C-alpha cells in the first residue's frame, strides 16, 4: 500500500482561522537537559485547527457530533475537483462541478490555496470558496462529503454560514485544511480516502462539533 499525505502540519504558531485562538505547541521536560529526563509536548488549539473534520453539530443546533459516527463514516471513494487557478475570493459553483460523477463520493476541492498557507491577508481572508449553489448541487447529486485546501469551505464572506448549513444539514460532512501534493493529481480516481478523527468523548452529554484528523489517500 502507498499512502499520500493530504494533511497540513500543526506546529507552534501555525496559521489558522483568525476567529480561533492561536495554535500553541510547547515542549516540557521533567529534568531539564539531563540524559535520563522525560520529554512530552503540550497542545492548545481549537478542535477546528489544522486538517480537521466538521460534524453537523458545528453549524446545526442539536446535530450529530463526531463521536456519533463509526470510523467507516470518514472513509470512502474520493475524487478531486481541480479548480486550481481560480481567482482570489472565487466562488466554486455548479459550472466547476457538473462534469463530475459525485454520487457516493468524497469530493475534494483543490483550489491551490493550500500552497499559500501563511498568516497573510490573502490566505486568511481572500480564499476561493464553495458557494451555496455549488453546495446544493453536491447535496442533490449525492456527494458523501466535501473537502477543501483551506480552513473554511465557505470562505470568510457572507456565504460561509449558508454553505456549511446546506452541507451539514444534509449529512454531508466536511474536511478542511487539506494539502494536495503534485503526486495526487497523477492518481487514478476514484481513490480510497480516509480522515479519521481523534477519539474525543464529552462528559455530561457534551458532543464534539469537529476534530483534528490525518487525511490520506490510500493506494494499492
């Protein structure tokens, strides 16, 4: 088996959605630099940081959380919608999708913005996005899930909430902050995709609206 990593790395100060707390990853040792010391790392970031999944609860009040689904839910046949070259703030709509066979598929939107990942005005606020019409088309044509190479599938404008709600209300889960290396565009589609969430469990009825994941393409 060959694995192509489609994730973005998490590191201290990694760029992320400006509405979320900064990503903090630190090092702690018990005995300084002694040869027999122990080492561990500590983490502080939102559940929707780096490569991550959106469950319905992220936008739908009372919706299902990540832990409500079996692991198989987050795996399946995937295709790539290659829209690299789309303009900043460009809306991905029906015309970008209508030639694809999306039924039962995980549709991964490759905008090229994953390569721009940096705390810049362009990356933070001017990304291409899946518009409401495109989201409705994917739902109507039976897509299982949708992914994108940016932290928000709906961008940072007025369409963001509506796009999320259309997808998540229909049970179409979302994976965000993907990375698309050159090798993935040479792979025959559909290919096997998986993005397994961390095994979070809430207390007192709490559920998790999203979780970090490691999205990969699994190839024979």
